[in-house]
C-alpha cells in the first residue's frame, strides 16, 4: 500500500503511482500571509474593529509607507497588533514588514509571527481527529491489502483509515522548508494541506513535525503507525518510522506488531517479533502491554518457519535474562 490516496492539490501522490509527483510551489511568505483567513477564525477571534488593536492600527496607518518612526508609541502599537490583533491586521503588518527597515521592521516581524501563530492555533482548535464512527464507516465493505497482496490486519486497517481520514485522503512531497509552507497553508485556512506537509516530513524522519500533527489533536503514535503501514513492504524495515515505533511505541504499536507477528511472510513476522522485543527492552511499556508483547513472542516459538521460531526463542532468552 504505497499511499494510494487520490488527491488534486500540491505535490500529491496519485493512485497507482509510487513517488510520482506533480509540483506547484506556494507563493512567498508575505503573499501567503496576505490571504484572507477562514470565516471560522473570524468567528473565534472576532472581526470587530474596536479596542486596543483598532487604535494601534490607526496609529501605524498615519505614516507613509517606509516612513514609520522608531519610537515608544509605534513600538507599542506594533506589539499590540501582535498580542491582540485579528486577521484584519495581517495585511498591515505584512506591508510594514516588506517596506520598513531597522528596529521597526524587526518589531513588525516579531508581531507578525505572534499574530499568525495565534490565528494558526485558533484554526487548529476547530479540527477534530477521526472518530471511531468515521473510521468504521470508511472501512465498511473495504479490504485493504499491501503491495505484496497481503490483507492487512484489523489494527493495520484502523491505523491506515485514521491516518487517511486525518490527512484528507492525501499526502504531499516532502520539501526542506515544509514548516514554512505548512504554516502558510494554515494561514490560508487550508488545514488538510498543512497536515499533509507535516506528515510528509514525518515520513522522512523529521519528527518535530509530529508535534505539529499532535497540536491538531491527532494521536502521534497512531499517525506514525498509519504512515508506516502504508509504505511498500520493502521500505518498511529501513524506514525511520520503524525506528521511532520501536523506541517510542506503546499499546497501539504492540497491538499492531502482535497482529503482524502471526500474518504475512516469514520476513514480515520476523521483524514484527524483533520490534516487539525492542519495545519490551525499551522499558516504556506498562505491565499489561509488556505481557501482551511477550505473549506474542511465546506464540511465535511455534511458528511454522524455523527461522521465526529461533528468533522468538532468542528474544525471550534475552528478555528473561
């Protein structure tokens, strides 16, 4: 399952193609910031031009472009827009950032970052993670298989469904400046497309992007599991996602690898057992989850493939000391 998600926006992987990209690069930072925020943001923060921010905008608007003086009054006005301004003030700050110089420009840059961050977090508060009902509805009548033809297990299918729904059924090409692009997309009110940028960064091992996904209320572990399961089988073992799961995985990771340890090829079962062994040794699992992982290793000592049985027994010897 190599991300068979049909999309029609920036950088998306198409159905039936692996790493076939179309590219449309978003505009500059200031161009993106000048766009109108979604109406839902306006509902949260309000668009009424009253209060301190209104007065601050009036103060700064008095001066010709490029001629705002550096003094206590203008610095206070700039700071006020950053602290309490609305989406209506983004264009003013962006214009100041583009035309002012020196200390004024520095203060504006800080205020613009503060304002857009507040608007971004307000937008994130409106996002809801996929519900059990949504996951069940999307999976109803479907049989998900990987690129080897293996039918995915229940835990794998749930993880894939969760991730797919969370990302709006798309994912994009990773770019080095993913964070700036994603923040621009959020400023444009395009939350799903921003999430796809963050997910693309996670795919290549930039796990600070996982913090961004979690800021939307998404479960990081389940997102990583869904992305990992969607990779071609031959890429899973070398993926940074596997290393992350073996180090940071919890109950959901153990459930998924326990399921995989009894299905698929002998190689897939073997590296699932190795992952369970590493999870136990990490010391991060609670008692019940450790017991579940160990039970899977014990069960695999009766695997039909000799190499898998040997691996399971060796892992138990190492765990038990």
